[in-house]
């Protein structure tokens, strides 16, 4: 239930309660006033009838009428007083206001029709009901309008926060007014400024470290080439090569961090051809299956980079066989290992975060680069653990929805 609906319901309920209370109060006051006026008129008519009776003149009074209400009869029988009584619904006369008094051994009474007052009260109740309904409708409309304005402002802040979380650090809220919603927008902007500054500082530090490491790593690579062949040279060479790839990955992540630095060089190419080249670049045994091949306008180098990283991740952290399947513009990379960690499925890849223990450890740069390159291409990458087991990553080069957001730090 949205804010607009909740506000409309609250205002409608409040208006209904207020209208009901006012209606009950007006009804009761009007009924009391009508009853009092009718009692006074009936009592005056009874006084005139008793006075005429004392002079031996028929004043139109009823003597011991059989239809006299029992409660009124008992009241005037006990004490020599004049009393009135209203019958809400009775005989053919409808509501009747009675006035009676004891005269000697007899009871003298008069009656007046109360039907006009009853009809007037019913008409008043109908007007009160119509007014209450109108007040509820008007209050609901006002609530929807007010809540709609507030909801749109809050929604704009929420969408901006989502864009920031997706990697668009240039997104900002435009605060209007000086209320709580405006302060919320200002807080989102402050958060975005602080996050942008922090990420930029971290990116620069990471890029500077990687750049500083390139020279000594290049020297190590050259020095390894001078070592005599043997097992020590293989061990040192493997470690240096791994360090070189890590430095290159860190530099690539730093470049992808900056919007507009990396631009796609698009060309028409078959997806199946890209899949075969990526499988060959990743090395190892990878089954390539073409269900449906299509030609797409994309950057071949970046697509191969994405697929090679996905295959490498599947071979390193999953279990064979590794399958690379082309289905139109979608390419799926599957393995038969323990599956992706729950944190990756919920939040996506995070750099410098190790994976689940059963899938081995790592720095998380491979999948981070996948997300960054997909963002440059405007493609979508999704991760899932199929019911039959294993892990599956899908690259869709022509997504129907929003493209993959830039990776988070």
C-alpha cells in the first residue's frame, strides 16, 4: 500500500469520524429542541383544555382515553402533575406527543401529532449524511493530492539514491522547500558527495599503486627471462605472471571506475564467433554449444573479455564440465560446482571480496571487470544457481530491461 493510498485512507477515516460525531451532535440537539417545543405546545394545550373544562366548556380534551400510554397513565396517577410523553411509533396517527393530568378521579389528556417533527428530523439526517459523504470524498481527494506531491518528492529521492547505489555518482536530488522531505534530499546529496569523494580517492590510490607497480613488475618479468631453466624459474615465473595480471586487472578496474573514459568500439559480429574466441582465450576444456546464433552490434574485444573472465571464474571456482552456450543474443556460462555465494546473488560482485570457501578464494576483480565492461556495452549480466546444481552466469547483449549498473566498490 503506497503513501498516497495510506494518506487518503487516514484522511477519509478522520473525515468520516468527524462527520459522524458532528452529525450525531446536530441530530441530538435538533431532536431535543423539537421534543421540547412539542412538549411545551402540548402542555399549553392541556392547560387550556383543563381551564375550559373547569368552566364546563369542552376544550377538546380526551377523558380517560384507552390509547393513553401506560407509562404516562401511571405517572399522572401517582402524583397530581401535568406530564408529557412521546410515542415514537404507534397507531395510525404515527408519532404522537401526549400531555395528561388528573382532574378529580379522571385523567384528562390531549395529543398532538409529532409526524412533522419526525419528517423534519429525517430530512435533516439525510442532509447530514450527504454532507458527511461529501466531506469524506473531499478529504480523500485532498489527501491524495497532498500525499501524491509528497510521494513524488520522496520517490524522486529514492530513485536518485538507487542511481547512486547503481554507480551513477553524478545523480543528485533537487530539494524544494524547507520541510523534512527537502532535508532528506539534501542528506542524499551530501551522502552522494561524500561517497563520490571517497571512491575517487580510493580509485586514485589504487590506480597510483598499480602504476607504481608496473615498472618493478616489468623488471621482474625481464629478470625471470634471464633465469636458467628449471623448477625454480617456473615457480618464480608463475608468481610474477600472476602479479602482472593482477596489476593489469587493478588498472582496468580503475579505468572502468571513471564514466566516459572507456567507450565501446562497436562492430557487427556473430555471437557464436565471439564465444569460440573467448573459450580459446580462457584456455582449458570448455564446451561451446550454439543453440541460435545472431549478429549483434557490439564491441568484440569487450565481449570476449567478459566471456573469458566468466569462463575463467567457472573453471577456477566451479567444477567441470564448463559449458559456454549461445542462445541468440544471450550467452550462458555454466559449471557444476557448489554455486555462487548467497552474498553475490543478493548484492552482485564486489572487488577485493573473497568468495565462498567451497568455491575457493579470490580478489573478486574478474567478475568486477565483467560488470564494468557490461556497463560500457549497455549489456546485462545476471548470476544464478540453477535447481539442478552448479552456477550459471548469463550475458545478454540485447537486454529488454535496464542494463547492468556499474559495479559497487
